[in-house]
C-alpha cells in the first residue's frame, strides 16, 4: 500500500486545477488526505503553507517529505510514481498521445483567459452566468470549440481511445460554455456532460456542495 498523500485544495472546491489533481488521485486509487486551504483568509500566504507551496497556490501535493505544486506536474508525478499497470493510467500509453495529452493540459492552463474570466468555475458549479460573452471571450470560445472538435473527430467518448486526465480538463473548460447556455455544438456538449458524470469528478462536485452548503 502506498504511503498516504495529502492534497491541499481551495476550501471552496472551485479550483479547476485542484479538481484535476484530486481526480487523478482518486482514479489512481491512492490513499488520500484532503486538506482545504482557506484562500479568503490568506492562509496560502502564511509560512506553514508556503513551506509546501512556495508560490502560495493550490493545489499542492505532499508525499512523504516531498512537496509539489502545479496540477499538471502533480498528475505527471503520480503517473511516474504509481505507474500502470499496477495503478490505473492517467495518460495514454503511446508516447505521442501522451505528449498530445500534456500539450492539451498546458494549453488549457495558459490560454483562453477571457473565457475563463467571463465564465469562471463558479458559473459551472453554482450560478450560471447570464452576461453575454465579450468579443474576446467569443474568440476564445471559438478557438476552444475548434480544438476540441479537431481532437474528437474520431467520434469516440474519449480524446485518445481510453479515458485520460486531459478528458477531465477539456470537459471542465467546455462546461464553462455549456453551463451558461452559450453556443456549443451538440457533440461537444454531450462529451462534456458524459465526462462530468465520471465518479471521480462527481466526488469533487459533492465536496463543493458540502463546502458551500
């Protein structure tokens, strides 16, 4: 049995990056201690947390005496430290598909800023937005749709044949549009909705509901 891992997440359970790391741990079936961090009180800027996360961001992972931040780095570490077939895979088996999955993760975290600002994760988990998208957000949405359609031209339920962590990251970004009733092709709406029902994702949704209730 692997040593317990501690995942530090935002206390509101709204961070898409914390959600990605959480889903990865659940999918791996690893013993997990979940530690909410109160961002509103500034806990992330206090010395105890900064010793684990020098940037003061969530998520952060502690494994024995090792600390790591940045969600995509965390999921890649988990894949290397707890590799398949002993543990379920988080990334595709093929070298090129793994690279494509990581490429997608990196892009989703670094681009589409206008869309992320105008359709924050609160609009996905709590109250949908009724404010029309700006021109910049429309352009970001069009780019997202184009990329998603390109990756899913095969018509399968997952990006690379079998489920991988990039499916969750892409689905959450698409849910920013779907949850607020923005224009989204039916096949992408269906893909995002199916990913959202994955048990590991629904565990995160329940954590958010408990935190906000």
